[in-house]
């Protein structure tokens, strides 16, 4: 998995994805505890005074603490879900790249091991300043057309 501009280290990507999964598993119970604590506090807990009314969103310009907490918890759950899916996608990507690389290696081994296909040293037939052969390589026993 490389090119002239970048290289992907599949082991590093896989390790990062597994770490993300571990962190998500660690954070999910904590988020559930926070959510349970938030749900225990109902509107009656804030009272009917000016502060309680403002916290519940009854005053002009106040959005309400309960609604804000619900949106924040929703965001936390969305973040954890997205992070888990991203980690799964990274692991799938690593698996698919490895399978594809394995398939390419097997195909090359089969091709290079086939009778009639010459295996030339890397320097043989190289174009000066280039990277490919100067003339097409033909299997033994075939004539140019």
C-alpha cells in the first residue's frame, strides 16, 4: 500500500481503530450514568421561583436547562455511535486491503511461476532514465507481428 506521495501503515490504522473501539466501550457506560442522573432531576426540582423558571426555559431568551441537557446527551450518543462505526469501517478497510494485496501477490506468483513467461532481472531491458523495458517482453517461442 504505497505510492510516491504517501504510504498507509495498515497495522497503525488497525491499532488506532481498535483503540477507538476500546474508548467507545469505556465511554458508553459513563454516558449512560450521566443520562440516568440527568433524568432523575425533573422540572419540579427547579422550583417555581425566577431562577427555576429561567432554568426551565420559561423566561424570555432562556432555552431551558432540561432541553439543553437532552440535546447534549443526544450529541454524546451520536458521537459515540459515529466513532464506533468509523472504527468498524477502518477495520473493514484494513481487512479488504490485506485481502486485495494477498490476491495480487498470489496472481503475481502464479504469473511469474508460469512456464513460457520469462522472468527478467530488474535491470534487463530497462530504458535509460525510464523504468520499463525498451522492447516488449514476449513469451518464448512467439514471433513479433
